[in-house]
C-alpha cells in the first residue's frame, strides 16, 4: 500500500474549500463587510485622483470622483443630490456601511464599471464643492437611496421606485412605498 502525505492532502482540501467558498460568494453576489477591507481600494482610488488642495481628504476625493463620473455636466444641485444618495446609502442598513463599500459595491454605479470614475476632475468644476456640501449634511433629496437617468436606464425595476426629486437628467427615488 502506498502511504499518503496527509499534510499535502490537508492543504489541498483547504485550498479547494476556499476556492469553492469564493465561487459560491461570487455567484450569489454576497459581500462580507470586513473592517479595513475596502480601505485599500479607497486609498488606491483617491491616489489616482487629480489633487486639489482645497478638497481636504481622501474621502472627499473618493466622493468627488463618483460625482464626476455620475453627474459631470449636471446642475450643481444634481451633483449634491448624487453625493447625498451615496452618503444616505452609507447610513442605510441595506448597503455597506463605508463610503468605499457603497461606491465599489458590485453593479451599483455605472461610472465605476465603465471607467468614468477615473476621469480627471476639471479644476473649474463644482464637483469638490458639491462633495463637501453633501458631507456637511446637505441632502436636497430628503433621504433618497437611488438615482437614475430615465432616458437611458434599461432597468424596469428603477421605475417602480417612488420618485422624490428630479434634477437635470437624474431622478432621485426611495424604495416602493416610500421606504428609505
């Protein structure tokens, strides 16, 4: 009889288990919120940013990059509304509880998946000001958790949401029945 090397066999089973678990989590779109897990992404993303000395922090920069990707060219109020939706999600139990967790949550923001998130921010834009205003508590949406462009969205589900505000080309909404 051939003797088995149990140490190699055990390592093989552990690696196989981790791979199966990872595949299961990925297929079922399950995110585990481990403190610090998204911090590296936040730092990496903000280091790609065009530095503006008046922005204040990497968190402001991260939010500004999302606003730039999603609401560049929209009215200033619309930019603040987009930022407010992101911050409302951080406060909501339905979404990750960190800014980077919300921004990088799979399938939530088109600009993250299509590369718009990494476009340089025009130094003359109102993006930084909008990010700061929202971070200081301004929420013209009164708690909206969603926004979309009604002319371009392909998601019929978004039209089931309760509209709370329309600014520029964006519709801001809450869950059906008005739940935030």
